[in-house]
């Protein structure tokens, strides 16, 4: 088993979570779509994203880090998560190599 | 001719006194609206107003008394075990001044029946295990709306019987459960208001102001449930102007507006609005009327960054709370699949 902290894997996980959880698989989001501006993330949605990052990606997110520049698009979330993974250590992104 | 850039253009129509109203004319307009709505459109014979001892319900009561006379207005005082004991004292003082007879109802047993308190307490204990019913609690947002880009996350604060205070950020599920549990309070008040209204063939007068309605600071089918709104078109600072004109006692006008929802005192500013009303009303007006950020900043002596933060937050609140203002969604008959 190899731990992979790859940006593409992070991107896919975040994208899939947003599409499944907020769009109920009825639509898609581009990587640069404003999630807050387009109403994909409302205040409860932001809390759900925080929960996702903490529970599924094993990151610790402080109040001060919950900023539009970190949460407003898939691109922003990916940049935030990969930067956090660099400082927090490994995330929960685990895949199996065959 | 010199061309003026957008950033240099000053919106001459926006200034700090823009929300000043002609209180006499506004009072007459609202009184006529109440009479027309209740008597002519709804065919009711009087009004029920829930009075909390706060500024909004006091103004709504004063306007209702002007519209229908003191004998056709019921001032309903709805207390429960966590309400401030000051509320009924101030509400009764208000009723004495306007000649209405207050009716008091204690809704504690109804709330206990719904499990309001125990559902809320269980959710709080998920976050702070030592919390029990001897503690007081409240949930709040960070106050620094103008000075931080952070998207406000709710925290729960508990205060032990010894006065020790503890605050923790609320994760998603406990937050949702606390809000759902405490919303029983507003919905139970609404049910009691309608009991008194229907038993007299009266209408229920809403006490929400414009800030609350437009920004979503109300409970759907709770304090948002009424037949006629008296002041939902007025900014909070305009409600204060009317209060002075109508003679609402100073003791009520000086009170800090609270939510009357949590066992620990919680101001509306710390629970929801995150700005003093004087600042928020002007910024809200400016955002609604698309006043350029530079003009609003100049008129209010704020930075453009602060105004931009407020505009962004207001737009976000409006979008996030559309659900609260939406009516029941239904298909129309012509959309049916019949051939």
C-alpha cells in the first residue's frame, strides 16, 4: 500500500464530493466556478466542506482558515488542501497500488 | 470635457442620513396598510401582537393600537423558562401606556413536550460533554465582519453555574440539531399567537423588520408566520425613529436587541448580524441600491475593502436564506400530464 498525496487525487476527491453532495449528481462544476457566488456552497455548505476536509482528508481547519480564497472553488480548495498537507503531514488520501 | 472614472464617481444620492424618514407620514401609511389588510382584505376584526419587551414588537403594537384601538388588539406575552424575566415587566409597562390588556402565556410545558430543551442539550453535549441543564448556553458568530474575510462559523458558548465560560466551534451536525431544537420556540409562539387570533377572529401582526426578513434572521413558520407585516419594510434604525415618535418607553429603546432564544443572553449582533445596526443599515441600503463601493466607503468613512466585505456577506446571506422566504412550491394545474 502506498500513500499518495497527489494533487490530481485531491482534485478528484473534492470535485466528486461537491458534485455528489451539493449537486446530487445532477450537474457539474468547473474547477474555477465560484462555489459561493453560484450558490453551490451556502453557510451550511461551508460547514459541510469543513467536515469533509477534517473527516475524510484528516486535515485540521481553523476558523481563520475558512476564507473565500480557500473555499470558493475547486481550484482554491485544492491549493488550500495541498498546502495544508505539506504543513500538516499526510492526509487521509490512501490508495492501493496493484 | 474630462472623463470621470467609475472609482472617482461619487454617488451624491447616498449619504449617512439617507435612512431618515418622515415618521408621521410613515406611521399613517402603516396604519392604513394594517386597516386595509386586516379589515378589508382578510375580513378579521382585530389584531394579535406577540410582545417581547423589545423594540420591534413594541412598535408593531403601537401601530396596531393606532389602527384598531386598544380594545381590538391583544398583546400576547409569551414566556418560557429561559426568557429574560425583564421581558414581561417591560411588555406590561408598554400595554399600560397604550391601554391594551396584556395576555400572558407560559409555553415552557409545550416546549418540554416537543423536547426542545433536551434535544438542544444533547447536541451541545456532543461538543462540550460536561454541559448539563444547570449551564446556560448560546451560539454566536464572530463579530468582525468588516475586518476579516473569514466566512463566519458558529460557536457554542456554555456558562457553568459558577460562571466559567467555554466556547467551541460548532461542527455541522450539532449546529443543525441545536438550531432545529431551538426553532421550536419561535414555532410554538406562532402556534399560540394563532390560537388567540382564531378564537377572536383576529389577524396576527408580524413584528419582523427589513433586516430580519431580507437577511433571513427569522424562523420559517415561526416568527416569520403572520398575516400582515407591520414593519418588514423598515430598516432597524428606522424602527427606532418610529419608536421615538410613537412614544415607546426609553427603557425599551435603550435595550440591546436580543434573540430571546438562548438561555445565556445573546445579542442579535453576535448571533447573526455581526455589525452594529447603524453601520449595517447604511451598508445594506448601499448594497441594495448598488451604490459604488468607493462612494459608500467615502460617505461612511470606511475602507473600500471593508465595504466590499460587507457587500459580499449581504449577497451571500440573501442567497443562503432564499429558502426561508420561499412559499410552498407546487405545480400548477396546467403543468399536469393530463391530455
